């Protein structure tokens, strides 16, 4: 296997400083029998359960409120696995990067797919959100390989802030599933999902242009 150079992690979200301190504190106190793979599995399983809760909300509306618990468990597992490996000096950068982001990809499909089955968001909007997420992810992964910088946050938002916003949105949608927008009445999550997907697509386009210019200047012919 060829030599591997670990990419620089760029995390500049609103909660990043406090989150780093919290994760480091948790990692130092994690029982010896728990390793990074266990946490990764917890993060993956919690996203699957979150999607199932969304789907269950189509027949039992309060199930949408249980998603917040799953999101918290996902944050714990998904955010702490890498920190635990660094604290214990048991780093596997290639394995960790690949597995962690494949888990994120499938987890996103479970989560947003379940929301599309919940009755709180239409299937077409859920598909738009998934496509936008993968477009942004592809740009981030390609930049990691070609530039050597892995951007975890965009415009001061990272997965942590998005989990919090989604939990708040779930509570709002439970009490007010519809919203007035542009002289019409739509599902709240259809409006929020469309805006979120449009923002992700815009960020991906801007980021792709910036990375293209950087690479062009670095490899002039």
C-alpha cells in the first residue's frame, strides 16, 4: 500500500471550541473496553433508528420527537470515535476516514429517507436533500485528496449544528407541520428542506470554484 499523508482537518464551526473540549473530556474517561469501532457502530445504528422513528411518525406522530435522542447518540458516537483514537494514540487514518464517511453516507440515506416517509416531508424534497448532501460531500472528499485539507464545517456550520437545528425543527414540525411560504401553504419540512438543499448546492458550487482556482494556480502548464 502506498504512503499516506493525513489531511489537515479544518473545523471552524460555531460550537467547535466547546465541542473539542467536551469530546476530549469524554475520551479521557471512556472505559477501556470501549473503542473507536464501537462508537462508530453506535453512530451508524442511531441514524438507522432515527430514520425508523421518522417513518413511524407517519402512523404515530410523537415518534418524530424521539429522533432527537437518536441524533444525540449519533453525535456521541460519530464525533467521539476519532477523538478517542487520537487520545489513545491508536490512529488508523485511512481506515478511519473511509469507514467513518461511508457510515455517514448510509446514515444520511436512512435519516432523510425516513423523513421522506414520515408525512412531514415529501419524497421529492427528501431526494433533493440527499443529492445536495452528496454533492457537497463529494466536493469535500475530492478536496481532501487533491488539496490535503478536509473541511468539516462550511459557513460556521458543521454536522453538530445541523443536528441541533434538525432536533429543533422536529419539535416545531410536531406542533406546526405546515408553514405559510410565498403566498402558499406547504409542509414545514418541505420548505426547510428545499432551502437547506439549495444552500448546500450553492456552497458546493462556490467551494468547487474556489478549489478549481486553487488547483489551477498550483499546476500551471
